[in-house]
C-alpha cells in the first residue's frame, strides 16, 4: 500500500520496504546505513509507532531519518505526542491525496539533500565523517554476523608534484579520475570516502577476508596505473597574421594579432599506494581506530617499498617479527 503511494509521488529511485510489525521494523532500520524516509503508522503489532519513533530518533539525528506519522488519530494531543516523540510531520487518515503526496515529496527532498551534503563535492566519495560513520556501522554489523570486514587505505603517490607541476585545478581533475577508476572496481556494498590529507581514500569492504582484500588492493593499484590521466587544456594561442596589400604604388605590410584556441592533451602518469587490514570478529576484538591504524601501517609499507603497490598489515607485521 505504502509502495503505491511512494510510486504515485514519482519516487521511483527509492528502495521501498514495507514492514507491518514494529519490532521487525526496528531491527531492519538498525541495519540500514543510508538516510531514511519513514512513513509510520501509530498502531502496530510488536511495538507501537510512538515507541518506534522514539527509538529511531534516539539512534539517528533528524537529517538521517525523516519520519512522517500517518495515523487515524486526529486529535491535536495525539499529533503533539508524535511530534514530541521525534516525528518530522503528521498526516491524518484519510489523507487528501495531493497533501499526502506533497508531504512525502518534502521528506524525500530533505533526505536527498542530506545525502548530497555528505558527499565530497569534488569526487563524489563520502566525506571523512560520513565514511567513518559508515565504517562503524558496518563493523558493528560484521561483529553481529561473525563475518570478516576489511578496509583499504589508498594514497596518491607524489600528488604534491602533480599540483606543483600542472596546478591545483589539474590536480583536482586527477583526483576525480583516480576516484572514478577505483569506484569502477568496487561493489555497490563497498563504501569509499575521502580521508587524511586529501589525496587519501578509505574504503570499507564488508564480508571480505585478509586474502581477498589484498587481491582487491592490488587490482586498485593496477587499475589506476594502467593508463595515464588525460587532461584537456584549452589555451589561447596568439598568432601573428600578416597580409600584404599594395597601397599607392608602395607595399605596406599590415600585421595583426589574432587569437585562436589551442587544445592540448596532457598525459599525467599517476599511481597509488595501498594498505589493507582485516578484522575477523570471531578472533579479534579491536576497534575501528585500530583497524585504520593497521591499514595505515600497511600503507606506510607500500610507500617505503617504492610506491605503486599494495601491502597487507599481516605482511608488515610478519616482517617486523
Ligand atoms: P606521497 O607519495 O608520500 O603520498 O607524496 P604526496 O606528495 O602525495 O604527499 P603529501 O601528503 O605531501 O601531499 C598531498 C597533497 O595533496 C598536498 C595537498 O596540497 C594535496 N591536496 C589535498 N587535497 C587536495 C585537493 O582536493 N585537490 C588538489 N588539487 N590537491 C589536494
Ligand atoms: Mg600522497
């Protein structure tokens, strides 16, 4: 039923989940990382709408869950109760179709705006705080499921030189191309965000063990290095044009300067260094901070080993022992 309403609102790029039990809904919501638009009934088996609303709000800030109460209770007191519990909006049943549609679209626009703000404007990867939030959630989930989780730290090699040689704007283009190349080989369930000093990325790969993650790290290194980055540079080219015209029996040379656009393609060789680390919750109990620290040590190993390579934390540790 809800699905039909969402569709009539033109929100066909949403993943719609309909759950008729409060307890089940709460369990499901806890597993979803993306910001949510929630249409919530008051009366539900398992856990009522007010209790569910309070729990969601305690767990997620307003921008991560837009909650619309949809209820047959029409008194202002009930509406106030729902809003105090954390609802963003309250719609009485039966709804006036256009009002319902407009209010759902409002919630959707807010959620979309949140997602946009969480992304890095240049590369489209998550911003640092968001990739950390996602990593925490995915780590919690992997602990509950008893499955391995791996992370990759990627750092562009000698990126400062790119900026110094070609300028910051070209550096930006290189960074965007590198991100696209990496994203191309990631799965939809993998998460990538900008991290560290700006030329560094953190990738979270769920359900992936130590052996698999080193393979993925190596593929990233190869994919980035495979072809140089091509940058189009459009520069004005000043040309002297001369024409010879006979005037009063003499020859006068007229010279004028014209400007044409010259298109140059610059090829920039770019490589990345990668460090990978894994947590197996059936054996390990360290924190996300420690996991990132391990990947950072592995990345350091790649840089020290000559760059343009992937190293796993296990290898770094074995060498030290
Ligand atoms: P290394 O191989 O050791 O990583 O050398 P590096 O030159 O890449 O290392 P360093 O950390 O010194 O330089 C990173 C540079 O990335 C410095 C900073 O100006 C640049 N940078 C950070 N964010 C951006 C960005 O968004 N755009 C551009 N163009 N440059 C950025
Ligand atoms: Mg670098």
